[in-house]
C-alpha cells in the first residue's frame, strides 16, 4: 500500500476511535440502573435500598468510563491530525478498561433485570475501541 493510502486509512481509523470515545461518553449519560443514569450514580443520587445511598468502588465506574472516553477522543484526534502507523496499544487498553468497568458495575448491582442500556452501550464502545486498536496496531 502506498504512503498516501496508508495515511488516509490511519486518519479514518482515528476518526472511528474518536467516535468510539464519544459513544462511551454518551453511554454514561444513558440509563444504567432502574431510572438512574451513570451520571446520577456517580453523583450519589443513586439509591436501590431503603437504607440509603450505595457505596463502593463500582459506584465510580461511570466516571472512570467517562475519563477513558475523553482519553480515547484525544487519541482519536491525534491519530486523525497526524496519521502514524501503529500506536494503537493505548486504544486497546482503553477498550479493555471500559469493558472491565462495565462488568464490575454489572456484578455490583443487586438485580440485573433493572440494568439500563447505558452500561451495554459503554461495553459495546469498549469492544469497538479494542477492535480499532488492534487494527491500528497491526494494519494502519
């Protein structure tokens, strides 16, 4: 593949990485559990028992995913503006972290029947980032 096609492909993959980060951020603001969004859970207005607020590490998983989504957007912008070959390892790590955070949250809630779409959107964004990172590392 010639150099201009390689740069064009790398730039396109960077735009898809940027979109994956945006989808992860969007997922944080969708419904995660019951009628609560991920942002409500982080801001401690989340309550599923009569005893009060839920505490624990998994309460901050939406915030963690939000920060990783912002990092993925920055990586996507860097790959779009300055297309380079390789460099997708950080995007693979972002994807793994997002999926692990979503799994930790799913294991934390008492009833998976009340899970909303937001946690699944974030997990899908993590899978997308992993695939794009592998492709960026080995092909683009």
